[in-house]
């Protein structure tokens, strides 16, 4: 997992624009996770996934050949999950996340690791 920073952010009276650009993306998902629930527990051999937390707080767990890493993340945090990283998101609060994928969802590229 890579922590990412916005490459551009503008705040003004009307609101905020946050821009993150790390490559070419093929699919956009909006995750709404209710407090106490978990998404993930799997990895992909091909796909990269970029997550941006719009609202809320999560515990993000990554497992790979280097070990298991847990991090609390909240509003404005952005991270990139790379192939073979088993990833699990546990909602500590009601949370909204924007997720963009390097490849469209494919059941053939999703491997459960529970």
C-alpha cells in the first residue's frame, strides 16, 4: 500500500477541489460502509486500486509478503493498493470512499484470502 497526497487542492468559500492523478483508471466505485462493517479480505493479481476517503474513518489492513500492516485513515486520506496486497477495510465510523480501478472488476482477478 502506498499513501498518496493530493497533487492539487484548492479551498475557498464555495468549497474544496482535491485532485489526485496517479495513472490511467478504468472504473470508479463509491463505497458506503456502515460503522462496524468490513469490506475486502481479498487481493488481485493484476488490478491496482486507489481509495480516497470522502467522509468517515476506517482501519485499513494490508497483508503481503512483508507482513501485516494496519493503519487508521480518515477524511482526505488517499492510498493505493497494489497487486497481491490482501486488503481489508473496517469502518470505525459511517464512511464514504471513492475507489478507482486500473482494470474493471473481474471475478477471475479477485482471490479471497480469508
